[in-house]
C-alpha cells in the first residue's frame, strides 16, 4: 500500500514554482530518501505533505486520506522533524518532549513512559533536566527528533535532521532511524549527504528545480541512469602522446591526465573498461594500478543534472 | 490546553511581565492623579484686619488645603487677583474678629469669589462652618479667653485635613477622575496587545508555530488558547488594578460606591481588553516578523489612545477629530465605563459593549478562518 500519494502536486509562489507537478508514491514500511540541491523544493514538498503549506494545485493523500479533508486524523499519525530546530529553548529537554507529547493527546503514565522512551532513544535521558538552550548543536538536533517521535507515528518526515552534527552523532541518529523503521515506521528522509541516503534509504527520489526527476532503488537508479563506466589507471612512463592516443580510442568519452594517473570514462556500449584494459595490456603498456569506480548516487545525480549535489 | 498552560507559564514566570502589567499602570495612575491633586490646591487671598491669635491659627490650618497669600485691604487689587485667577477666593477677617468671637457675638468673615467659579465652594463652606463653630465655642466659654483658645486649638487641629478629604470631590468629579484613571489603564491594556503579539511571534520565529500545526492541534485551537491565556492574564490585571488602585490612592479614587458597580467596571474593562487582544492576535497572526508587527502596533496604538480620550478629554479635540474618535475602541470603552460608573448599569452601555465585542468577534473570526501558509 502507498502511504503517500501525490498527483500533479504544485506549489507556486508569486513568481516562482517551488514544486512542479510532482507525482510521488511512498510505500508503507520503507525509508524513502529525497535528494536534491539547495532550493530544489524538498522542504516545500514536505510542507504540503504535513499540511503547513497550502497546495496550489494537485492532490495529496497521506495514510489513505485526503489531506484537505482529514488533516486532523492524519496529523495524529505523522511525526515531523523540521529542517530548522523548532522547540522551546527556555524549557528543559524533558518539558519540551512532554509538551509535544501532550499536543498528540498523550497523558498521565502513558505520556511519561513515552517521553522517557523518546529521550532514551535519542540519548538525551541523562541530560533531560537541562535547559535546551544550553545544548550543543548535535543535542539540539536530537531533541528536535525526540519531539517528533514521542507519539510513535506511523509516518515520520525528517527534513535534513543531521545538518551540523558530528559524524559520531550522525551515525547514532542513522542507527536510530533504522531502528524506528524496523519497528514499523515509514520514514521520509531528505538530505544533502549521499552517504546517509545510501546507508538508510530503500528508495530514493531525486529533485531538481521543483521537479522529481528520478525515483527508484539505488541500484535501479544507478543501472538505469549511469550508462558509462568510471576508472582511474596509473601508468609508468606516462606521456602526453599516450594520453592523447587513449583519448582517441572509440568508446572513451573522457580522459584526463594527472601526472601518471588517467581519469577515464567509457561508454560500455562501444567498449567496456575491461576491453580497454585488455587493449592497453596487449600494447605492452606498463599499468601500475587500476581502480574501477562503482557508480554511486553522486554519479547518478551528476549524470542527471550535470552538476554536483553540493557545490 | 497545553498551549494555554504553557503560555501562562511563559507570561507569569517573567518578572518583567508582572511589572509591565500591574506596576506600570498603577504607577502611571498615581503619577497622573497626583498631578491632578496639585491643581486641586486652592490659592487663597487673606486680608487679616484683626491680626489676632485666632485668625493666625485659622490661617495656619488652612495651609493644609490652600496656598495663602496676604493682601492689603484694597478691593481693586483683590478683584484683579480674582479675575486673573491668581487666587481662587479671598477671605477678609474683620477688625475685632477674635474679641467678638470670645464674647459670643458670632462675627462673620467676608468671602470674595468669582461667581461662576465653583472651585472655591468647598473651602468657602468650610470657612463659614469654622466661623459658626468658633462662635458656638465663644458662647460656651463666656468671655474666658484662655479657655476659648484651648478649645479652638483642639477644634482646629486637623479640621481642614479631614474636611478637605471629605468633600473636595463631588460625585461627578469623582466619576470623571475614575474615567481618567481608566484611560490610563487603557494604555496598560494596549501593552497587552503587544504582549499577544510577542508570544505568538516568538512561536513563529522559533518555528514552533508551524510545527504545532503539524500536530492534531488545529490553528483555531492554537489561536483560541492564545486568546484565552491573554484574557486570563487581563482578568488578573483588571481585578488587581481596579481593586488595588483605590486602596493605594487612599480613598481619592473610587470605581463605584458599591461592589456591584465595581464589578461592572471590571467587566467593561475586560471586554475592552479582549478587543485589544484580538487586535494584537490578528496583527501577529498575519505578520511575518516582529518588525512588521511592532511597527503596525506602534502606528495604531498612539492615535487610538489619543483619539479615544485616554490622554486628554475628548471635548478638547476639534469636532472633526471627535467624530473620527467615535470609531476607536478606546472611546467605546470610556463611554461604557462612564455609564456604568453613573450606576446606569450595563444595559445603558449596550451599544459600546456590542461594538467592542463585535470588533473582537470579527477579528477573531478572520484570523481563525483565513487560510495562509503557516510556515515562515
Ligand atoms: N515563502 C516563499 N516565497 C517565495 N519563494 C519561496 C518561499 N519559500 C520557499 N521558496 C522558494 O522555493 C524554493 C524551494 O525551497 P525549499 O526550501 O523547498 O528548498 P529545499 O530543497 O528544501 O532546499 P534546502 O536543501 O536548502 O533546504 C526555493 O527557491 C525558495 O527560494
Ligand atoms: Mg529544505
């Protein structure tokens, strides 16, 4: 079943279309990654899905219900970690999570244990009495998450939850997202970090200029979009003529020389990397090292948009 | 109720808020009323032809309520002083005033005042009363000078002080003063308006507002709880100030002689406060940040206070401005308060109260129902 379905979804500001006719399906139980550069429209899309932004055109169904009619029922079952920290800085971590728990209708012992669970989950239980104002950046990020999961939502939106967090805290956040997902929460995750998305997402949607330009599993995206192979070859006695000669071989689409190292891109429909290497060896060229690069989401993004994700 | 309780906590746990809400309006009131009181000192011209121990005592006692000025016995000088309002009144003690008094002859002082000017009436009556009473003492003492002075000293001691307090204000003046005082209170209420702005905008700035709207708490519920929390704060403010102020003013100010009237004054003030809060809430609901809201409130605040007669009586303004003033809530508030203070009941103020309530209702409906992006 699809937990989110949008159809021709548009968000237009006066002179700017931030989200442009997006058809998106997110399946129940998956971790879905939204990838895109600054200003691609990720947060705007999520804003419409959680009901804080008015939809200009198109329709949104969340948890099988129409957001324009059943928003209160939907909201009970979703959690939202906003891109910007959003809690009461003057309150302690504990009081904050209590506050958000209450807004979701939790009370009494149930509320208390849910709050404890959320704080333990995010590793803040020991610091629960401290005013959140004095937390480090990473702790604030974790509190931002704790406030969104206290009511155990079926569907969790996380808008760049790890910005400005050190690698160790980031790993623990990623780990907890896996755990949440394992316990049945569907997660929508936006990020600039390829590695994060590759580490936790089952499927990925790539956005650019308000459009959803590709959707699929990482493998699908890679095999469907990346038609070329990438390799670096280190050669002894490298010469300018040699580099030029290789560049002229049919199928080689790119060849950049950096002292003894060649950065090569080939079109396997004409010649695969293996065939190229065989050819070089047969010409008795002294190859020192070879590195065939596995294409990643970064490569996918580069291929689709012609730019790096983080410029 | 989560939003409501949290708001109350945020308001009452900040000492500065208590100061703004309770202390500032009271201090403002004290300041303005003491200015009024300074004006209430009488300027009295004295022509003492007797120059006796008795007249000296009476003049000495009068100084509690009046500034006395010695004059020669020259009608022309006194007349011009009265006409120029250098003095409110003049008193002439005739020759042998004390001696006649001791001998039980009840001599009369002569009092000069401008006829249309009623300012001096209370003091005139008091001086006349003192004359009569001294005469009575004289009759009883039967010519015994020492005994007479003993009795008179005792009698004069504090006469002016108590009498002055007792009858210096007529009912009308008292109500006028209470209405003035409510005008200053209205300034305090306008502070509330900025308050309503502050917390809501704080929520917007910290992104808490848009986050709350992703929970089952609807915008209407959130705004209603904000509104309620300020109405509660306003109720505390109104009850405290209206019951404390007369006590602090030591009887010089009264919001109604009976508990019922005072209660009605509180109610009228609270309705006005609700209208103010609705304005603040609407402004902050639709503005993106503090600067916009602050500018707007500042722009609205001052003219509304001025046009509504909170800073000076409306009658002092030109006719045109008064008509414009008919459209500001402060005017409705003070008119309603006046009706209630004259013990005409809430019914007599229905039009003003309906206007205040209607304004609040319209603003609240608009800010609850109009759809906008809730992200800033
Ligand atoms: N209120 C607004 N009025 C006009 N334009 C807006 C408004 N909000 C967002 N935009 C524009 O919409 C586009 C999408 O913004 P959005 O915040 O969704 O991007 P994003 O993908 O989340 O970027 P980031 O990775 O930086 O968070 C941007 O060009 C932004 O300038
Ligand atoms: Mg964003």
